[in-house]
C-alpha cells in the first residue's frame, strides 16, 4: 500500500459525509479549493448549500465511496461512525483499492484502529483526523486537525488539510489522532468551567462583565474559550458552536479510556456530571457555553434576566 496518487483538484474526486454545524463549512472550503465533491448526509436539506455550490448527491455512504477517491466523514457518535464505515451500505463496501478514507468525527481510538484494519484488508488507506475550533474555526478554515494514520497518506492529503485548517499535525498511527483530540477535550472541559465560574463571580461582585474581559483576556488567564465563548455567554447567546450532547459523548469516551488505563481524572468526571445535569435540564442541543446556566441555577442566579 505505497501507491498514493497526488491529491489535487485536477486528479482526485472527493466524497463528504456529514453536513452539520462544522461539516458543511469544512466541505465548502474543499469545494472552493477546486475539488469536485459528492455528498451524503442523513438530512439532505443540510447539504443544500453544498449542492448549490456544485456538489453531487449520493444516496448512501457506499454510493459516496463508489464516486470518490478520497472520502471524508464527520458524523455524530461512534455508533454512527461504525455504521457509516462498516455497515452493509457503508463506505468501505464502496471503496476501490487505493482509496483513502478520513474520519474527522471525535470518536473512539479503538474504533479508528478497527476501521484502519478493515480498510487495509481491502487495500484502502484509513486516517483518523478529528478537529478542534468549533463552528468559528470551521467557517474561517482555522481548525486544528489532529491526525493518525500512515505518514505518507497524511502528507499526500496536505492540500485538503490546508483548505480546512490552520494547524494539522500527524500524531502517529491509527487512533493517535483520536487520542490527541481527547487530550484537547480534557483541556476544553477544564477551561469551560473556569470561564463560567469566573463570569458568575464577576456578576455577583457587581462588576461590568465586558470590561472584566478586556482586562483578563490578554493576560495569563487568556484562552480560546474566554475570547470566543465568554462574549456569547454575556450576550445570552447559547446557540451551538458545539452541541452539549456531543461534548457529553466526548467526555464519556475520555472517561472510558481513562478507566481502561487505570487513570483517575476527577476534574473531568465532575465537569461531565455537570453537563449531564445541563442536558437533563433541556440544553442538550445548546452550545457548550450553556454550562453557565446549570452553574447559575445552583446559586439561584437568573442569568438570562440579570
């Protein structure tokens, strides 16, 4: 499996599966880079802009693979990844030898390895490449892409990484991209609770929240979450850049992996439980910044009507 054709719009046809909050923007960047794309998503309406931009429609993951040389996927849950790749009508069933498949979903490292092994038996290259940066990073092509797979394949895909992201780093063999993304999610969880608790403190202390941000964001406390999501919280904007229910899924994967490695992560376990409570309160489809609402409720703060 050493023959990898040049990845260029002139020679390679792409497939794309999943057109959610991030996926539609990511695929759009590949279209604008000149690639011909065949698209499938469970809700066809979500792919409307991609189809208007010239993408072809396929009726199944298998049909996408039959029409493409390289197939990208970004779906919801590990069970979706399994079905999309390994199902009877899945991607691998339609791939030709020499094809490349790239899963950009945040999923289980062991599943990434399983897919890579199944792909190899068909002469197909498999890469796991989850991303960080949320809806803003996806729209502005500033994602950080964490990649596991064969180095030669990862390097051949450089034009695609460049179209979608600002940072793309090969982390190691299959599954390494997923493990790196789980590291990212531990950091995000810790940062989010810090941002939410700090805003609640500032509010109870009678401070102006906007001017507080002006002081703390440039200093040692600065972070992507503080700069991008704290203003949304202040504005009562809890629309999803990344769904609460998907973050709960990600943290669950981390905690399962930690248990397998006999690793205690008590901080993450706490944040996970807070998000489970937030979901139970009806916020599963809100953005992760909605954690503030659960924390505010614990102190009897009516944040929306402050």
